[in-house]
């Protein structure tokens, strides 16, 4: 004899009809519901805190859309190369714009001025990232040393002082301006230290925030990181420019010190060039059939760029030195003699 199971449905809040079989309710112990999947009570929310790097991804996307990375990098290399070349040739009293240097020349020179700054920034960035990762690991495990309550405000004060000193050096000469790249590094490092202290303090005090605290507008975080990017970027640009200019002047002094070891240049010309620089000798050829009737000794070739030759007298010095620019043409002929063989080679009169 088969049994028939009757299932009835009742509206919420109503009693089942008399005589209707009632299905036994499922025992609570038979339910295996994970606490994490259980619905939260209505009206209760966990404290919301803004992530430390909120707004930074949006800012990088905006910058990547507005400025192409390759174009920005090429422009920076060109500028730093120009600064290096300008101060290098300015040491000899020559305006670099007269030499017709190409973009390739500027980019190559920029590497000389950016090698040390890029190495220092890369090493400092690695150390900062490793230190930040170690600190976050300790904080994530619940280890919050009480010393951070003292160190974080101290970091903020030091960062504020450094940033203020670097910013003040922009408008008026200060003690920082007397040292190479001290002012821009003070500004950049101060801003980074101040921002890091603020974000650390926010992270440490996130647990004490009231429940249900809403996260601020996204544009506020983007604007904050944009201001940090501008201040730090300009300070690094300032520091790299000053260092590149200092390297240009240093390379010029090194060029003068090594000038005696350079090959001697002998210039033959169809017409007299009327060169009266110290140490430069003019010899006139009396052969009427000579193609080049004037010879000039005592010169060192420093650069050939475009249609210009840049010569320095072999005894050049900043006090009485004269730089000589000659146009490249068929009316000139150049001969080069190694420095060690200049006294052993007998040259004709012309």
C-alpha cells in the first residue's frame, strides 16, 4: 500500500489548516552555513578606510593618455643634453647654438649627466620599497610598535621643514643654494617624507575610525597624488638639470687638462685666416703653384659638428684662451699629428 505525501503552502504569518500534515522543520544543527557567507545584519557596516594608494592608478592612466612615455623621455634627454652641452662649451666662451649639434648629440651627452642621478634614484627607490614592504608586513601581523606613534609625527615634522626649505630656495637664495642639488633634493625628499608620514598615520588610525565612515571623493585622492607628482617631479628635474650643468663644466676642465695629450692639428688654407691666438703660428708659402698657401700650427681640434670646426690653442687657459670656429669648406685642409710625435715629424713650409 503506497503512502501519499501531502505538501501544502501557507502564506507567511498564517496558521496551517487543521488536519494538514506539517513537515518537521529542519534542525539548526543540520545546517552547515559558513559564518563568512551568512548575511550581515541590516544597518551594520564595517569601518571603511581609504586605501593608501587610492587615486594613484587613475593618475598614471591620465598621464599615460595625455603624454606618450617615449615622447616625454626623449624630451627630457634632449633638455639635459642641451644643458650639458651649453655649460661645456660656455667654459670655452662658445655658444653651443653655433655648433649645429643634432638631437643625437644632445641625447648622447645627456647620458653623461644623468648616469649618477638615475643610479642614485634607482637605489634609493629600491631601499624605500624594501623598507615599506617590511613595515607593512609587521603591521599586517598585528605588530604595531609604540615607537611608530612617535616616529610618524617626527617624520612629518622633518618632511615639512625640508619641503619648506627647498620651496623657499626657489624664490630667494638660501644656504641650500650654495651646495650642489641640495635645494631640489630637500624639496623632493621633504614632500615624499611628509606624504609617507600622512599615509602611515591614516593606516595606523584606520581601526579607530567610526563604523560606516564613507570614503572621500575619488577626485580628492587623484588631486593629492597629482600635487605630489608635480612637486617631486619638478624637484628631480631641478636636481638633474643642476647636476648636468655641473658635469658639463667639469668635463670642460677635464678637456683642458688633457689637451696636451690630444693630437696636434695643422690647418692649411688657401687664404690667410688672420689667426692671432696665443701659441698659434702662421706660415706663408711662397710657392705660387701651391694649392694652400697658409699653414697654421699649435691648434687642437675639440669638435667637428655640422659645418663647423672648433679649435683651441694647445696652451689654452681660461685667463687668456681663445676658441676658434672655422667653417668646413674645400678651402681648408687638416693634418693631425700624434702628441708624442709632434717634435719628430718634419713638415714642409706649406
